[in-house]
């Protein structure tokens, strides 16, 4: 073999060796690139903050009063007492004498006279008996006087023992003489006032002096 052939052979071997070395490097680079591309680097893991990992305790709420039961009645106001009794109306004052006035329509004569309780009084042909005389109590808004009267028609010319005819029985009122008066064909009688107060009755259960 000539010297020129040996030089050409050595050059071919070196070229072939260099090509093989470059191919091997390219293969190694391709493998590492595929590996890097196929497996991306793991993401950065951030440790949880202590303030975020533990839940904050709930705020303390103000204590609430227990609700009353449905069947429990609400407390009564302090200014009311259950022991208060209703007010008892006052008693009307009583009197023993009533003042009446009569009219004779025939003669146009009028006469004012007094009648005592349970003592009949005659006025011409009328016999008048007073059963009660009262005035309104102090707690009543309207002031008035009333007399319970019975009137019999008994003329003088009737024989003794003849039955009398009752012409009126009821209450007459001083402030309202036209409300319930005696109106007869001959006589009219109405009330004027009460006189001579009766003694007050003793208090029930109280000691008398």
C-alpha cells in the first residue's frame, strides 16, 4: 500500500470517528431534551401561613335573656295591684221632711207645705203620704232631690170608711218637676226640696261612741 493510500485511509477513519461522535452527542442531547420536555420541573410549593391554616375563633356574642314561655303570663306593672277593689258608690243622704207645692186648677190657688215621712197630710180632697226623701250623693255628677209619694183622692163628702182612690204613687224630682208630677183634673202636686236630714246609719263593723 502506498503512502498516499494510507493517508487517505487515516483521513476516512477520522472522519468516520468524528461523525460517530457527533451523532452520539446529538442523540444524548435529544434524549435529555425529551426528558426535560416530558417531565417539567415541579411547581414551587409554598408552605401555608400559620394565620391561614388555623381558623379564627368566632366572636363572643352578648348573653341573651331566655325567652318567656308561651303559657307564662307577663309580669304586672309595678303601679297596679291586684288587691284593689272597685270603688263602692256613696249612700244617698236621707231626709224626714219633703217640701211640696200644690195647685187647685178650679180656684188657681197654690200652696207650699211640708210632709213628714209616714205622716199623711190632707190638701183639700187629696191625702198625701211621704215614704222617703233623698238627695243625690256627693260622687254623683247631677245634683237633685227626690221624694217617694203616695196620693189618694178622698173628698170630704164621702161617708166615713169609704174606699179612697189612689191617683199617684212614685218618685217626684225637684230639679225636673215636669218629669213625674201628679196631674189631676182638679189638682197638680210637685216636689220642691228635702229638709231635716236623718241621722247617719252606724258604720258596719265599726265601734259606736
